[in-house]
């Protein structure tokens, strides 16, 4: 009434003008992400993987491609397969994490980055060499043993295969 | 050089400079050429100053609106992002100049020009500093009113020639609101003319012993609202409402033609602020600083207020805009004119103390009008309380149901 | 002699800055007055119901995220509730409390989106939108701590929740509960008394109670007419029968009522979350003994929740296999949309945009 509503609104806008800006200058500054963040690269520990392909079975989109041969590895623990092809197609992945939930041996982890853009769609497929050689910063999603260690993938070092298991 | 141009110190100094220019003892510039060159330089400098200040204002507007939104504005190109208008201009010049099928090409091409020329032309009669102006027309205010009306014609031409139903909507709304807001604007100007005794802008500035904003609060508010509506600025910007008719009359334009429309949209607030400052706030007069700087600061202040209003308020509907003009602003402007004329009849040549008495009476009338109008429209602008269905379950401290 | 005018049909097309997604309206105008209105949708149809027949029950959770992409947790909750009803699984207490906290936070986020975009459509140049989204960012940060994603969560599972909340979540949540009422006061101060907003939204888009009940409309649109119908009170699921909250009601169900209703519901959600945080017990978060490939017994079940936009329901028919035989989604936005013609005939073009925003539809839900 009497124009006071408009005046009050304008004062609130002016008050907000003098607050510090909520946005940051990317890429010089970055917002810290949670340690459970489901990132783009995958961390795969081949020493733990047996080639059971549960991850490929439970992916809702069917983007994981695994080709294995009987390898004669780890014969005492009930023979693992040797994995020849392990392709994950990031271009169609929805990062739901059902593959990580499905892995019974804690060999596959979600990553923690998000800056994997490429120029071609075909280069968005992660081949097995890249999975083997990339830096392993596993996200703590669905891995309570990593949370018990208070591991933060943005800050801490890589973990090796014997530290990430249950 | 006649007596009119002699008073203009900016022009006359340039004229004398050109006339006295000698190469080896011989006057190389005849009088008509000096006249032409001096005039051309004055016009050139003021037009360029207006356009350059507007391009810097686009950067400033984006930064300030960003701060209103609690975020940073553009700050990448150049120090603090000052090269952003250059980047904008380069981008617009490089775009394809589309022309949809079915447009009327003559009118389509002429519309941006018809739209931008009046906004710059307004600066011809406004005194920017002490004795600094392009021309001291003795019908300055009438010139301004006539010229700004032509701008809306450009808007209508753009909307009609596009061949797009949404653009036609925008154009029709523009014409409707223009016709509605001409009358209160002119009547509020007449109030100022009565007090100053002349239509010339330079004499309006000199006639203000106390600034006219104290003497004419209603006139100030009516002119502010009517001029905001004339240049389609929030909260009256239905003509180019992005959420409803996409972009109104400039939907089908691309490249530099669209850039011209946008430039004119940004020059208009400066023009209106300049007129407002000259008529109601004593123009370039001020104590310590040079007169150009005072003028610039006052214009920037009103530009900031328009920006603040734009960032905060939602827009009105077209029939509400016209209702506001005809039912509220028009009677108020007639009342303002009547009261001013009555006061000038009583005090024919008012002294300063009588002017302050007039100011007191006018402000009282303005506040009474505000209260009366708010109460009359009470059903439309009062909040309504909401009901609640109360919960029957209640809790005590230990978490059990009572 | 009256002037003869000709009505013109305009296509407010699928690509428009303010139709909340790909939504098409064919409107017949007489000047600026609307005479006839015909919505055309289906531009975002992705075949969710058919795709659900090919996926296991756990994988369908990822499909339900993407129905109403602004309120993922409510969708997850509705689906998981209906499967649990069918399979006869009872989740543990802590899981139910965390689900309710997540659903209420999601309600606040969805109402912030609705309020922000309503004001953007009204022409406030994005200032209230930015303020609303600033608060929504805080909620999404909390969800990121909880389940690793910001928009499509896939957080709930059959038999409970997916993973327990980390300690930093509770810290962040208590800080949020302290700060948020001040921000809601800011929105009310900026908008609720604003004369321009009041003239734009009062007595515009009025819906009568009888029409609303006949068209089976639910959600804030129905509560705006004054009818007290909220599934959280009338058919309580999870732990809503243990928390105390009020239901805001409108009187006339115009745009102003629906807009104010959402702001008041945000305050009530904060109240509910506060009580849940006080009452939450320790314990497991997933029922033991639920296999990874759930096989519910043969039969059908219907489970529904009070989502931010209305009653969201899932009807599942199972034939004993690992995938549903048929999944039918009762989406609130689609059904609320059918009342648009009654609300808008006789109004103006500007009113149409604002009314569409105040019904709060989401095309992911309408088209599925």
C-alpha cells in the first residue's frame, strides 16, 4: 500500500548489492566438491578385478564392454579371467554408479573429476590402457571403508590396490 | 556569427580559432568554412561523447545488474572487463544480416535508423555545461517532445515490416502506450514552463532559483513515469517483454541492425535523465566542481535510479499500463497544472520565501494525492491473508504424541 | 455500430523462453483477449514406461529420477514405496527418517525453482530468480554430500536408503535450518507486498473448487481453492504421522494464492525437517535380506506421495520376474494441465504466461 511495498523491495535489492558475490572465477578458483561426488573418470584396480563382468550386467544402459579369456591368474583364489577389453563409454554414461554398487571385489570406483571434455564423440570411450594407467582418485561413493579412513579424493594421494578393499 | 551563437562559448571559441588560423600570414579559412567547421566539430564531439558514454554504460549496466543479482558481471576482457563493448561490437558486425522472406525491405531497413536518430537528436538543445550547448532554440522543450515521438514510429515500422505476429503484437503495444503517455508528459512539462516563463532549455536552467523538484513534486513523478513508459523501460517494458513475445519488434533483426536498436535503447535513459536534470534539478549548476562534471554526476544518478528500478520490479500488463496513464497520471497532471497556475496568479513574481511556501503547498497536495489513490485502489494492491489447516497432532519434548 | 474484428491463431511454440520446457500452445486471440486454448505436448516423450519393462527394479530407480528432473527425490520415493508395498518390505526407522528429510529438502528446492521462474516470467529481470537459485545451490550441495550427485540422485533403494548421511551433512543441515527463514523473509519482503505483483496476480487465473475436484487436480493448485487435501495427512506414508505441521490453504485460487502457498509450504517443510532431525534414531539404513535382484510376488500395487507439484503415483504390475511387467506413472503436471483452459479463457496474453508458471508444470513429467 502507498508504494511502500515497492520501496521495501528496492531496499532489499540494494542490500543484496553490497554482499560478496556468490559466483567464483572459474578456472582460477574451484568450488570444493564432496568426497562422494560421482565424477567422470573411473578408478579401476586390475589387481582386484576378476573379470566377472557384474558391472557390465548391471549397467542400465549397457555401455561397458568386457572381453575376457581364461588366464590362469590367481589360481589359489579361484582363477581370475584376464581382461582383454574393458571399454566404458563416457558419452552415454549417466554416472548412476550401479556398476560400482555391483562390483563384489571393490575393483571399480567412481572418479572425482569432471573436466574430461573432448573434441570428438569417439574419443569419449575410455579404453583399458587408460583405465590401467590413469591416476586413481577413487570417490567414496558406496565404499564405506574409504569413508572410515576419511579419504578425500580432492586432497589426498592415490590409493593402491590393497588399501581400498574391505 | 550572430548574437545567438556568440553566447555559446564552446562554439565561439572554435569559430575564432578557425578564423584566426594563418599559414604564412594569410587567412586560409574563409568565414563560411570556419562557421561550418566549428559547427561540425561541436556536433561531432557531442554525438561521439554520447555514443561512447553509452557503450561504456552498457558495460556498467551489466556489472551493476550483476551486483544486484549477487554475482560478478563481465570482467574478463581488459581491466575489469572494460573492453566488453568492443567485443560486443565486433561480434555484431560479424553476424549475418538476415532478412526473412515476406518482409517489406524498405521499411525493414529504415526502422533502426528512424529509431536511433531521435534519441541522439535530443542532445542538441540540452545545455551540458555553462554556456555549452549546440543550439539554444527558443522552443527547446517543444522540439524535444516532437522528436521523441518519432522514435516510436521507428518501433512500429520495425514491428510491422517483420511479418511476424509476435512483432506485430509488440508494435501495437508500443503505439498504444505512446499515445497514452504523451499527454501526461506534456502536461507536466507545461508546469515547468509556467514557472520558468520560457520553452528554451537554457533559460529553464537559469530560472531555477530553487530547483523545481521542490516546487513540482507531482510534475517530477509524472514526468519520470511517463518518460520511462515512453522509452519502454521497466516496469513498462511490455513492448519488448522477453518472456511473452520473445523480443517484440526486434525479433527478426540480427547483426548490427539489432545492435542499433539496442544502442538506441541504451541512449534513451541518458537522454531522459538529461532532460529531467535540466528541468527539475538546475542542470549544470553546482558549487565547487566544473559545470560539466556536475551535469554528468546528476545524469548518472538518475540513470542509476532507473537501473535500480529495472532490476527490481516486475512489469505491468498492457491494459494496466494504459489504465495507469489515463486514470492516474492524467488527472494528476491536470491537477498539478491547475495548482501551479493558481499559485502563479496569486504570487505573480515570487520571491524566494514565497517559492518555499509554494513548495510546501505542492508537497502536501502530492502526499494527499498518494494517500487518496492508494485507498481508492485498495482492493487491487492490498495483500490477502492465507488460511491454515492447523495440525491436531502435537508433540512434547521427549517425542511422544500428546 | 460494433467494429468487426478477426480472431488470430498464434502458436506459442515449443521453443519459447517461458513455457517451462518444450510445450506448445495454440491460442486464438481477439486482440489481446484469449478465446480458445489448446495445449500440444509430447515433445519430450522418451518412453519411460516402456523402458521400465526392460530393466530390473533397482535399475528403474535411475529412470524415475528423470521424470520430474527438478524433484528427483520425490520420484524415487514414490516408486520405492510402491515396490515395497508390492514386495512387502518394511524399511528400518532411520531410513524412513532420512527419506523424509530428503523429500522435504527436495520440496523446498522445487518450490524455489517454481517461485524464481514465476517472477522471471513476470518480468523482474532475473533478480528474484538469482536469489532463489542461490539458496537452491545450498540444498544441492547438501545432496551432493549425501549421494554424490546434484540433480538426478538415484538415492533410494528398495528396502531403505542407499548410503548413510556423512557427519558433515548434519552440520550443513543445521546451519541451513538456521539461515533459511531469513531468506524466506527476504523473498516475502521483496515480493509479497509489491504493488505491481499484486495487480498482476490477484484475480487472475481463477479456478473454482468444483472444477478442480472434477478434473482430479492435486497439489498446491487444489489447496489454493480452500480444500484441505494433502496426502501427508490423509494417507500418511513413512513417518508423516509423527511430525506436526500445518497445511496452508488459499481462498480464491488465483495466481497470488498459489504463489504465496508455495512460500508458506517452504516454511512448513523447514519445520518438518527440524522435527525429523530431533527424532531420528540410530540404526541400519537398509533392510537385511533384500536381494539385489528383487522378485516381488505376482500382483499389483499403487503407491503415491505428495510431491511438490501434486500427487505422484506409480502403479506396478508384477509377474514374479526381475523386471516390472507394467509401470504406469500418474504424473501431477499432466493432470493439472487440463484445467488451463478453464483458468484462462477471457484473460490476456500476459496472464497466460503467468498462469502457466503458477500451475508449475515440468515437461519431463508431462511427457514421461
